C-alpha cells in the first residue's frame, strides 16, 4: 500500500532548497526589486468592483445586473466554504471536501457513504443534513464614517479599541433589527474602510449527490496542493424553503455543460478566508518565526503520528486516513508559508511595497507627522509580543492531547465555580461541561493518545526550553513516548467516569489533585492570565496602529488595490493558464484520460485507486475536460467557489491551489501561482455517466427540476 508523504520540519528545510527554484534561486540585487501592480492581490469587493479595470483587461464591463446576479447566486456554505445555485429550484454545487466530514450525519444503518458515495434517486430521497446552513449576501452598507468617528473619540489605545467595538456592535444590532438579516461589520484595508454585510440564512439543506471519498479527494495528501490534478471534488445539494419545498429562486447560474474556453476571462466568486498582504514586514516575520513555527510543529507531528498508526494498525487505516486529512492539509499549507517567507526575492518585493509607502509619507510633512511612526511602532509591538510567546503557547489549552484538554477544562471549571454563574465563561455555566464530557466516547484510542501526548510534551519543550523551571518540574528532562508513559501512569484523565466525578464533586478537590496535568495547569494559570493580559494590551496598541496604517493605505491607493481577504464576499478575475514546473510545462487542463493513467501508473493502489463503477464508465467522454488551472486569486475559504464566464454561466468549481501559490498568504504572484478547479463539463459527465443521475443531469441542462 502506498503511504502518504510525510511532512516533518526536515521537509520544510528540504523544500527551501528544491521546491522554489523560480524565486529563491533567481539572481537579483535586493535594492532593485520593485513591487508589482497586483502584489496585494485581486480579491475585489462587490461594493467596489473594478469594472473599469475588467474592461481594460478583458474588454468586458459587468453591468450592475450581472454583479447582482453573481452576488445573489453565490452562497457561503456551512462554516468555511463557498457554493452557488445552479437551478431555479435551489440546486447548488460545492466541494466534496466541504461535505466529506458531514457524510455521517445523513448515513443510515448499513450504508458507507465515504466508501460508496450517495445519490438521492428521487426528490423525496434527498436527505436533510443536520446542523448545516447556507447564507446569501443581501445587504452591503459602508459604515466607515461611523466607526472611524467612534475610534477618534478614544483617548487611549484601549479606549479606542473599546469604542470601535461598541460602535460595531451597535451598528450590527441596529441593522439586524431593521432588516431581519444577520449583520456583521468587517474591517477592510486594515481599518481604511468598514463595510456592514447582511446575510439571509437557509437552514434546510439536503444532500443530493456525494462522491466516494477516494475520487472526491483523489490522490489524497500526496496530490494535495499539486497539479496536474484529477479529483472529482464536488457535491450536489439542494436548499429547501420553510414549507419543506425546493427553494424557488431567480438567482442562479446556468451551467455550461461544455466547460470553460481557454481564452475567456473567468471570475471566481466566494468567501476567501484570511490573507496577510497588508501586514508589515515585522508582522510577517513574527508569523514566520513564531506563529507558523508552532502550527507546523503540531500539524507535522500529527501527520507523522497518523502514518505510524496506519502502519501499526492497518485494520484501522481508513479511520486514521480520515483523521489525517485536516492536519496534513494544514501541514502542507503552513510549511509553504514558512518557506515562502524565507524567500529573499518575495520578501524583497514585500519590502519594496512597504518602502514605497514610507517614501510617500516621508515626502509629505502632514503625512509624516501623522503616520511616520507606524512601522517602528509595530516592530516594537511585535518584539514585545515575542517576549512571552513561548509561555502563552505552552500554557494554553493544548488541544492535540485529551490529557491536557481535560486538565485545562477541569482547572478552569474549578476557578469558575468560585464566581457567580452569570460572570463565568459560557462553556462553564450550568451543566455544560458535564454534558460535554458525558457526550465523549467511553473508550479512547490509548496508543494514539500516547503518541499525541508525546508530541504535545515536545511542543511544550520547544516553547519553554528544556532548562525552563516549569518544563523541568513537570517533564523532568524526559521527552517522547518515555515521558508519555510516565505521565499516563500518573493520571486517570483518560477515564471518562473519573473526569465526570471530579466535575460533579467539590471543585476545590480538583485543585488539590495530584494528577500531573491538573497540577501543570493549576500552577501555570496565573502566569498564563498575566501574559495573555499583557498580549491583549500590546494588541490594543497594534490594532490602533493598524487602523492608522489602513487609513493611510486607503488614502494613497483607494480601491485601486484589493483589500486583504476577510472571509467576506469577493470576486477575483483571471485566465486559464498552464505554467512551468518540474522541468516541463503543466497543461492548462487535464482530461479523464489522465485520471485513468494515474490509476494504472500507481498500480491501482491507494490513494490513486478507483471505485468499481469508475472502471465501467460507459458513455463517459475520456477526452472531456477534468481539472484546470488559472491565475485567479484564491485562498482557504474559496473552496467551492463558482467560476463563471462573462455570460454569467457556471463553468467550474474552485477546489485548491498549487504548491507554488502557497505564498498567497502574503503576496499574490502570477508567474507560477495557480488556482485549481474542476470543470463543469467534468461534473456533468460524472453526474450523467458515472453516478447515472439522469434527473440531476437534466436539471443541469435546463436549470430546473426535470418533469
């Protein structure tokens, strides 16, 4: 059986030397590097859609009607993906990887949806997915003046932040009450603009087609963030109205069942998560050296653990593969962040952008007096944050170990019990903690938890240092599984009934416990709260500085540059384009021929094996478009985004980006950075010839439920 690629920190170092030849190995003089026009990206807001730029670049100027249809036909899916209506009867498309983890919610006894997929043969068979909703952006209001006025009334940094937050809450409450929508204010350009977005929520979402996991995530972790690609990363669902009928809407994309054309301008619509392109160099370096270092240590560690567990317990391999998907995805992404933040050419471009702004400020007396201090001040806040960053990380709730998780919750419960209930954190009120613990499985995977505990102990040492007094006291100079064995032998926190007895007993007894994990959190709690308070004070100062920087950037550039991604609705433009890679050229599109070549070339082994129905593909056109790549600006959260042409037709669904695009967190480039999508032609072919879902194929053709 093929194993997924292991991503350890050694991988990061190797990646530095072999994976980024285009930028890192270029010869250049740093002082001569210039920032490029779209370094900050092309995630345009709809309130400031760059229609003149679109016309200049593509000869196409969207009308307001086109923009409104695009906005109202696109949905936020669940908590972190995008989707779009493709029929007047509420049919929608999103990614398979956005529903893979919720398949068990609709699974009935005797079914195995991750293995076999799901198709509702009739409308009556469509299954409501519990705890799933989609939202539609229905209102956009510019509230910049109100928020900035509130900030300016503050006399201290803390006051400014508090007044800003209070005004934002006031605006959200006001518009929610007036419109009946769910309203939230978002900072754009790091405080240069503030927009209020009101969304309508639809709570009845039903499964229509879920693909088999092996094809929805085809190639598994080894192929993740790579191209050429062949995964069928889509799912079909339907929104229903309050009366239990398919939701009728005039806002939907007509599906072009032939897919995109190579030279057509295309537009990605969705909810990209977060980028850091307007952050200062000092902030980016802090992320690289501290935040991402800690994140990759744990995600790389979890990937290594699941690989080891698959080798030790092959009968449970499917379970561990499912658990590994999230950490492996995070590991690849954040390893890429670190590597690119060490790239001298990319960082030179970032410094050039920052220096361009500084020159404008220093050559303008008014701007110099108002903004000239910002960069040094932010560098100072980052140095201050770094002082106790290790303690904040080590003393936090360490979620990758049930021992540390449960100990943290028990200690917090014991302290919360000393104060009135209405002053406690929400999770500590009433019997919420008891209920949370009651719902946990009685048995734990002890071999897995031992490995996870060993990794978390090493994470503490990474952040505190082996000579730290707390590390010495609780970890005793040991590490790895030897230390894990010792601590497990001294703890009963793996026993659910024991944990419940502590919660139901005298809270003071928790703090008197000799359990090593409880003692660890009881002793470090005061320091944790102190360092967290210090960090909050520092961040209050930095927030005010960022607001000032945002006002400056907006004053200089206006809406000619796009703001950072903020998890709000955006439109990104681009073209289908291959790129140089691995000494050759990646094609702009792949076909189903390539899918079967991958299957046979890898000896039909996981993660490149195929379900039986894919080996009897009937009328499937093997020359049809499969995946394609384009110069679109996308990040996490863009998953499931509709891709439309200038006619407003649905031609593809965004599902990933390539390894060369992992610098997207802080800079947008077009040399090799590509977004990866599945063609609408591929979706139609699969629905019709593999799933044999004729009623859905007809609905894709006609944009309405087939008679």
